[in-house]
């Protein structure tokens, strides 16, 4: 480990040392599998479990739990604890294809899987809608359906009147498909009772929601639920709350008096966990002859489920990319027969900025302006929505430094004019991204040991993003000890609340708490090591007590991005080169340059990886990923990693990453903003814009494939 370049758990991970949830093998472990619905909507008329029960080794087949035995945990965004309010196995309702209809538990996983396939269900099917344009889909205006201030449409000035006066105008509709987070670690849990305490091992971003949600579902005290999740194998929003399989597993474990393990198959993850919903964006931009924006309209439709209104906040970010004096947002939700969709890395910022930044490219083309120059000309120091200053905003530096690194000055402005020596068409595209800098309550406990070690326990989940490294480096720096003398406890309800880690607020919420605790520890120690007993202190990150109270109760508790005196966002600029092959029209991406403004860079190695990961995701969205809906039966046709192609090494060539690395003066004492999600925002637009530059084809639907360029 060398100073501030450490990635502290790298060696352990390479050696396979960390235990993920499914790695736990308690004595007497039984294995579960699910039988799932083959219709999209209707009721279960009859269930025959006799053949399943006859399989040797089968111990239990659960088909129906009383609503008092397993209450609904409620929808996370409506005061509940789960990714959806609908709880399978508590009624005869089928709300989506792939919904569990039976949980089978056996001595080994083969018997459980085999038996689950033998559960026979007869259904009464009802008409269903799976596409946002299907006749049975129900459209609601979000701000009327969910009257919460932060979900109201952003409206500044009279955008329509300004548009009518504009010298240059573009208007276009952009269609984004549904996608699945597809984290490497499948969703699953090992659940066991230790006396009357329920112990849950599950890879999660929100151990507190599992604890309090299960307590609510099972009618037990939250003190009797422990959730242990020190490492999560990728979450990306899909693991942000209680999953519906854990309650039934807990009941099965109690009935059998044995620990029970369930790991969803990959197709089950596609059908039973949250996903990025379909969205459609109509963007209208008006500018003066030089390309200075006068007005923007962003009307978005987003898919949701029948049972929950998954709220959209597209216009929160698209209204803040530039200093646009007039903006009108309008967001609608379209109810279809699916499991409730949810947050997937840059849930609104990526699709919203893709649409907006493609439209800005169209505007630059229409105005005959350079896309970088046009963006610089529309930069702002103040939030155009509230009029407050940004806490920090280095968009111009991101664009200027990125252009320099990329060699943008050599770009030929006209599209479809640049042919490489191998005959491929070359295109360069640019786009920016922004992501709200929110914070959540975090409490840290710091301990100094007589032998010089320092331990920190804090709210936060390590899901591959490197929060453990960021915390370790800060502690090592403040205590003047090597990083290998620092231990960090995370993701475990026995050491802290473990409120939701998401929204790119993990590091910026945990570090200020750790910072405060370490300063307090240093003061307590007075420059000396403890003699005898270790010395421990605690401190919070200082968010208001009512928010901390909500977090302790396992509910979403958020502050920002609009604060009293400023508005806080992270920013980024991406530059993408594409090459479109002459005959096959295959699209390749030889290089990407990304320059990020995330405040102070807390951990350089993991931060650069975060940005590369975000770029890879953005390229996946631009060129690969999209769920294919089965109109006949509901569900998704390509629910495997063979048929849902995510970007792999062969798709990604060179990604150069730089940071502005200037501490945010206002947001928190450590000066960090978020990074994980902003890294993805704008990548797909830069790639789409590069494809236009290469080919002269404007494709307004993702993913862009060979078929679009033939
Ligand atoms: Mo993230 S999509 O907020 O986990």
C-alpha cells in the first residue's frame, strides 16, 4: 500500500477473502428455490404442490402466507422499506410475469430447483399492458399524483413564449429503453434465527431498510433483526431496499428451525428486482443566432408499475445543465404490468441528459456553432431554477481540459466527412453531465488502540465503489498512521444504522462523520496513544436531528441538493471518438476522455475507477443494453447476460480520466461531492453525438446498433 494511492481491499478481493452473502454456510443450511408466474396479470386459480413435495429432500413448499403473518413492507419512496409495495405469496394476485408463486426449501439446491419446476399453477389471466403505448397503460401527471414539492415539475419563466421568439429552434423526441442493473452478485440471502433474533446476510445498499422492513413485516422488534453486509457485489440501485424474498425466507427458516439460503437466478433477477424503466423525452430548445439558449422544454414520460408510482426527477437535472432563462418541465408516469421499476445508476440524470445533450448537439449543428464553444457560452455560476449560487461548478474547466486532452481543436466540423485509412467513418462527440449532491445522515465511531491501530465504524455500504478506501485514506491522513493500521466497519447493523448508500452520497455523507469523529478522537487523546483501554468517541455528520431520526428508523432521509445558501451538483464532461466500419457498420469506441468535478478527490485510485465504470456503463447504454419486452406474456425476453449484452473489455479501448480536484467550499468540511453516478451522465449523449458526426445519422433511440446505420 503506498500512501494516498491505496485501494485498501484490493488484495483481499483478489485473494477471494471477503465473504459475500451467498458465501455464508451456517450449519444445517437448507436451500430455497422459487416457482414463478407464467402470466403477466390475473389470479392464481389453483396451485398443485404434490409433485414438488414428493421430491426427495424437499422440506417445505410455501405458497400462501397470511397478510398478518407477512405484512407488506411498503414502497421505499412512499414511506416504506421495499423496492415495491406488492408482496408476493400473500394473495392470489399476479401483478407481473416472473412473480414468485411458491418458495420451495430442500436439503440441497438441486432438489429445491427441481421441485420448484414441478409446482403446477393454473391461472385466470387478465389483459395486460407492458409497453407505455399499450391501450391498458395508464398515464398520470406526476405532480398531481404525488403532490410532493421535490417532485413538482420545474418551471422557470415562460419557456413556450420564449421558444416562439427564438431564432434557432430544435425539437425532437428521444426514446430510452428499459435496462437491468445486472450486478455481478446475484440477489440472494442467507437467513437464520439465533434464538429469537433474525440474522440476515444479504448484499445490500440499505441494511437499515431490511432490518426495519422485516421487523414491520414479521411484527417483531427491530432490535431482533441483524443485517450483515460488509461487501456487496455491485448494487447500482437494484439493492437499495428490502427485497420481497427475504420475509418468506425468514418464515421458512423459523418453521424449519434451520438457516435457509436463496439466490435468484439471473432471469429471476431480471423479473423480480427493480430495473431502469422505459422513458421518452420530448426536448425543445430555442436560442439566438449565436446559439445562446433562451428557452428549453423537457416533457418526459416514464414507465412505472400498476402498484407503485416510481417518481421521476428528470427535469431536476436537465434544467440545471446550462444557464437557460426559461424552462418548462413536465413529467408523467405510465403504469404498466411489471414489477416496480427503480433506481439504476444515474436513474434520471443519464436518460435525461442523454436526451438534452443530444438536443444541444442538434442545436449546435443548426446554429453552425462548435459543440464545445456552444456549451461554454451557455455555462452559468448560478442555479437557473432557484437563483442561488452553485456551491462549486467547474463545468467550463471540465470542457476546456477535456478538449485539450482529446485534441478537440483538430475536429472537422462537418458530419460524415472524415474517413480513416481503413475506410471507417470517424466521429467526435461531446456532452456534459450533472448529478445532485445530496447527503444522508451518518454517524461514525472512532477507536484508538494502545498499539497504534485506529478503528472506524460508520454508516455506509461497500459495493465495489471504494468507500472503504476513501474512509481509510482520510483516517490514515488525519491520524498520521499507515493505511494498514486502520480498520473500517461498514454495512453491518451491529456497528451503525446503515442507512441507504445510493444517490452518490455515500462518501460525501460518511466522510464528514468520520472527519468529525477523528477530530474529536485526536482532541481526546491529546497527542498521546491510549494506555490500557482503547479510547472511543462518536460523531455525526451534523445533519438535522429529524433526518437522523428517519434514518435510524430505516426510512429514506435526504438533504440537498438545494441548501439554504447554495445548490450543490457534481459535474463532468465527456469526449468520445467512434469509428463506424465501412461494410458492417459496426460501431467501435477507440477512446474516451472524461474530466470530472466532484470536489475534493478522496481516493484517487478508486475515483478514477468509478469514472471508468461510469463511462463503460454509458457506452453500454449507447450501444448495447436494452430489455426486450414480451408483449404476449409480459416479462423480458432477453433476461440473461448472453442476450442482454453489457459492455465488456473488448468493447472498451482507452478511457482517460482527470479530475478538477478542487474541494467544494460549502458542502461539507471535507470538500467532497459525489462521483459514482455523474461519471455515467452524458456518456451516451457524447457517443450518440459522435455517431452523428461520423455518419450524419441522428439516431434518437437507444441502443444505437448496426441496424440503425445500414
Ligand atoms: Mo443509485 S441508482 O442511487 O444506487
